[in-house]
């Protein structure tokens, strides 16, 4: 059922079905998925439990685990007395986003990267990185493949 709801929520042109799927995802899986562009190959482990996904683009073969947040940075404009969106992330191809990661703001996560559990990312990250901690990364060892998408 989860996969069907995600497809309706992300790809349906019928606004009523899309809204129904969105509400059911929140009710049964405690997740919100609202992307401008999300590839149909994106996988959600553990039914995306506790995820909030609001990104401008999630590319092919991305895997997202539970309790992940991908979203915009916000700032409060005191003159207008309202919140303003600073920007949203773009997730490159073949990225794995582990449990509890937070990816925020107008940033790009490079292709073939792995974001470790609990990582906080607010800066651009290069391709082929292992991302951990707060905005820390190291290059992946080319002799090892953490995940094989083929």
C-alpha cells in the first residue's frame, strides 16, 4: 500500500487523489513527501516512517531510510512578519540517505554519495562522498562499493 500511496502522491495529476494519498501517508506512515521532481526509481526503506521530504529534486536510484528530513531552510522576515523559504536541496543520482539524516537548504548532494545516520548537511557535498557529522565528508574508497545499484 505504501508504494501505491507514494506513486499517487508524487506522480498523480488528479489533485483529489494526490491530496488523499498525501493525507494517508501522513496518517499511516507519519511521513510527508512533497517534491517538485522525484524520480520513479527512488526507494524508501521502512516505508519512510517519520520522514519529511520537501526537495526540489531527488534523482535516480536514491534510497531514503526512516526519520530523514530533506527540506528548505527558512528565515523570519521581521519587517513582513512572515517566514521566507531560503531554498531546497537537490539530491544527485545513486545517493543513500541513512536513518535520521537532515539535509537542509539550497544545496546539492553529489552523485554516488552516502549520507551517514544522523548527519546534518547544510552545504554542498561533492560526488562520491561519505557524509557524516555536521557538514563533514570524506572521499569514498574506490576499491569498495558500499551499495551496488546494478
